[in-house]
């Protein structure tokens, strides 16, 4: 009886793991974003806002596939598929991420400023 319960519980956990949605942001994207904009930033309010917002710097709502305007701009230049193609070459993967973030900086926000200007002004890029 105990063996059946353990087997059923194990199968249930495995099934649940396959049903969980995957996050759309990749840890390396987040790591490089923080290294570029947050770590070592002297604007304590900006750093605090980034820590408070976490994923919502680029995403919105509960579904991480939903992106704010900044997240959409970043998504134009950084894709999971492309990253997965080059992730084994650490230098190329890092370069891909950094270049994608720089391209997204140049995109204009709804307010007319570029996302890079918003970040330099200590504002969260996504609003």
C-alpha cells in the first residue's frame, strides 16, 4: 500500500512539473541586465526600484509571456531561440545579450525618450 502511494505521488509530481509554464526571461538575460544597469549604479532609488520590480522591469502581470513596452523592445533583439543556438559559447552569448540590450536602449518609449535615456535618468525603462 505504501509503495503504491509513493509511486502515485512521484508520478503526480512529475506530471505537475511538465504542466508548469516556463518563464520567458532567461536567467542570463536578467544577469547581464543587472550587471549593465543595476550593479554598481550610484542611484540608490533606481537600484531599489529594480529590486522591487524584479521581472516587471520587462514583464507585466502574472504571465511572464506578457511584456511591457520595454520588454517588447528587448524582445526584438534578444530571443530564446537565438540564445539557445549560441549559449555554449559563453563569450558569444554574453556579446549577443549586451548588444541586444544596447539596441533596445535606442528604442523610443511612449513618452518620447529612449529607454536608455530613461535608465540614465533613474527611471525604470518600462514605466
